[in-house]
């Protein structure tokens, strides 16, 4: 199970063993925030508007690519990213961004 810790684990992304609850690792990644999963990858959105594509594994995770959202909404990015129909949708404040994430 993957998710972000805020005050504990220094605001890192963590992986927990589903059966035991044991922490497998904690990684910095793009910064704590929200996450969604599609096609074997995690799409992580930090509270500071940095989007990350992450290849997860039981021993650690690899940030494959990342980018910052265009200037737009004020304050932290708290909405979860959504994958639908080959597109990544990200909402920040009153702005909605859509990216084509289909494999070529």
C-alpha cells in the first residue's frame, strides 16, 4: 500500500506491507501529497504542484519523470490526480489541466 506521510516520516512517500502493516520504505519523491495508480505506475501530486510519475516496488520507488504544474491556482494542491481514457486530469484551485499519457 502506497501513500504520503505528513508530520511523521518527514513528509515522505511510504510503502506498507498490506498483510502486516510493516513499513517497507519511505522515499522523498516529489514531496508529500496525493496519489493515483494506473498501468503499474503511481501518479503523485505534491502539495507544492509538482507532478511525478513513479515506478513503485517493494524495496523503493523510482521517479521516472516529473514536472511542475503551470502557474495557476493559489495555495496547496490537494485534489487527487485522475487517469481516464488515456488522459491525466489534475485540478488545482479553479484550474483543470489535462495531459495525454497514452503510450505511443
